């Protein structure tokens, strides 16, 4: 083989080696890109899964916020005369010149706002002998807790608390720590513990809460109230019916948009 041939052969070998090295470099580069892409995809999936799991954990914790809690008992400044009259709890003296009927649900957030705004004022008027308060605690929102049933359970427990002479403290405690509508409320054992904490002794209260002593009575009262057209009002969207809170004073429905309704009512009797 001549020198020229050897030179040409060597050049071809070098060219083939260069091509081989280039192909390896390209393959390596491509492989590196795939690895980076794969790592990025895996990281994204991990982040998404973390967000989903975190969201589920937060949602579940929020939904079950009342689980294991003890309902804080509210103290009552003065012992008010109270007695159960069927499905109604009457607070105050029969001789009081003004009778106020309050229709409410323990799960109703507007009812809780009503209590915050007027609860103490009403108790003051009861204590002074001006107002006799008739509390109608209704299971109107019984399907709005998870699981359903809290409105009825709470109303039943409140009537049992009235039998024990502790309705006002029990009633105030449930509104002060009202569970959120659509989520877990309080179970029977939590209601029973609240009864103990406001001073209810004996086994009758706990037994009555667990067995639903007044469930049928309350459901009949709910139906009666819903059918009573004198308690219906126009909600402004073409929907006319009963809603909570509803307040009636001496047979006349109160306009709760007038924040001075109670002062005016008391003034009218004193004038």
C-alpha cells in the first residue's frame, strides 16, 4: 500500500470516529434532556398530588372542626323563671305586659346574629318583668348539618334542659359556639356534656338526648309553624313562607330591619 493510500485510509478512519463520537454526543445530549424532562414531570406530579392531598386534609379538618370539642358553657347573670310548655319554652313572668315569641333554629347563622344583638336586651326586659319570652326552637335546618339531624337533636336537648331549669344557659351556649352550617355539628355526647357543664344533674337529661324524647313533638311543631300563614313573609325574591329568625310581639310580626324594635315596644307599654 502506497503512502497516498495509507493517508486516505487514515483520513476515512478519523472521519468515521468523528461521526461515531458525534452520534454518541447527540445521544447523550438527548438522553440528558429526557432525564431532565422526566424529573420535571415527576416533580410537577408530586406537587399536584401534594396540593390535592393537602386540600383534602384541610377540607376534612374544616368539615369536622367540632369533633372532640367541648362546647364552652355560657354563664347567665340572673336566674330567670323558665318552664316548658309543649314544644315552647316560656321565660319570664306570666304577668309581664309584653309577650315576645322568637322562632329560631340552633344551626341558623342569622338566628345567632339575632341573639348577639338582642339576647341580652331581651333578658334584661324579662328580668325587669316587662317581657315574657316564648322560645320556639325548631328543626328547620335539620338537613343542613353533616351528618343531618343536628337541628332536631339540639332542639330536643334544649327542651330537656328546660325540664331541668337550665334552658337559658344551654340555649346561650349553643348559639355562642354555633357550628357552621353544612358541616359537622355537635353529637349527642357533646350536647350531654354541655348539659352537665351548665349544671344539669341526674340521668334523665342524657337518656332523653340519646333517645330523642321530644323529636316527634318538635317535628309536629315545625309542621304547624310552617303551615301558619300568619308567620309567613315575603323574602323579596317572590318566595313567601316561613323562615328563621321570626319574632312576634303581642301577636304582631316584628320588622327586624328596625334595630330599635325592642326599645319601641317597651316604650309603647311604658307610655
